[in-house]
């Protein structure tokens, strides 16, 4: 379970890996400093280890990873500054790996602030060993920080690009099931925050299998593309369209109540019936729609829309069924 969690969460893995390596790397110096009578530096190292350990436990127990990463960056940077003032240049040199880590663990803006403060404070340290050493430290630290900033920025851009590709159906350009899971969570959170309604529909094409079987996959793909184009034409940019697989799709409509979902679904149904030919085979769509109800989970909400779609199929296809049962307990009053 723990290994699977680390495999699936790169941010958590980076925080834990850096924290454990830092704690392990500091330990020999703690022993040496106490053995050689450097009590202040030794205590500072222990405080740094304790702070990092607390941040790691917070992250592992499900805390906000942005906050956990920032805490690690703050403890490490502050520790470098404190140790640098106590032992001089050898302590300040620890800032180089910390600068790299700051931009990987924390968001870029907080990382810039924390790193900039650490460099500025250490540059005032007379224990660095003169103007030349101080100037060299400032220039090299800024170079490391700039490199880390650019690397983190490019890495984040690539990650977002890959996530976008992974969540998109390559044929229709609609979001896929992975994208639906993320959007349902976000839509439910927004609806609970604002109190506004939000609708969900599951759409399944009727007659698509015959088109695909008798005319080939190219004809089937044409139908899917035409259908996707129609749905986008009839909905708003703020509405979210998904391909769940095969000829089954979903539509998420923020701000829509049951009546609005019925009107939208009927508009889509009529457009498909009138405008998609399917190489001589009639193509229609069966639609099940619902709105989010108090107590819903993403799974129960999607299941209710899916059940309504299958009911439309059973009742003869080319139909719209809007399922909006009363909230749990309301019907028993």
C-alpha cells in the first residue's frame, strides 16, 4: 500500500526522499559537533532534523503537500543560515543543494522568497571569510537558484502537458474517464461551496454498432467526430464533454437544474436524429441526465445518470430520461 502510494505521487516521493536524505546526511555532523564541543551548531542541526521530521510526518499522514514542501524548504534554508553564521563557509555551502530542493518541493513563488532571503541573510555573514568569498557565494548561489527556478518551471509545464494529454480522447478531443473523475470532484466541491446546481448526463449512441460493423471503423469514427462536434455546438465552453469509451459519452453542465438538463438533452437528441446519417444507417442517441443531490458521491451521481441512460435504452432508445429523486430522507417526511 505504501509503495503504491509513493509510485503514484511524485511530489510526496520527492518530499520524503529529500527529507530522509537530509536527516541522514546531517547526522554524522551532529555527532562530530557534539564530540568536538560545538554545542550550538549541534543543537541547531538537531532542531533542523526535528523540523524536517515533523514536515515529513505531516505529508505522510495526508497533509497538504504544498504546505509540507514549503515547511521542509523553510526549515532547511533557515538551518543553513543559522549554521552558516555559527561555523562560517562550511555551513553556508549546505545552501546549494537546499536551493535546488526548494524549487522542487515548494511552489515557485514561495521558493523564490525563501531562497532569496537565505542568500541575502548569508551574504551579510562576516564568517564567510572576506569580500571575495562573500561575492563568490552570492554569485554562485544566485546561479544555482536561477537554474533551479528554470528547471522547476519547465518540469511543471511538461507535467501539465502530459496530464492534459493523458486525460484526453485522441479521436474526439473530449476528456476521457480519467478527466471525468477529476472534473466531477471539482464540480461537486464548487457546487457545495456556492450552492448552485450542476447537472450530469450520460449519452449513448443508438445504431452505432451497425455503422461500425457494416461500414468499418472509419465510418464509425466519422460518426463519433460528428457527434462530438454537435455536442460542442449546442453547449457552452464552460460545459465539460467526455468520452467514456466506445460510443458512450458524458456531459457535465455547471449551473443546470433538472429542467435545464432536460432542454439541453432534448436539443442534442433532436440534432443527432436530424443531422447524423451514419452511411444510411439511422443514428440516434439515448440520454440519461440528473443533477447533483445532497449526499452524492461522484460514483453515486454518475451511476444515477448511467441508470437513467439505460432506462432510455430499454424504453425504445432515442429518448431522454431525467432522474432527479428527492434527497435521502425527504420522501419519508
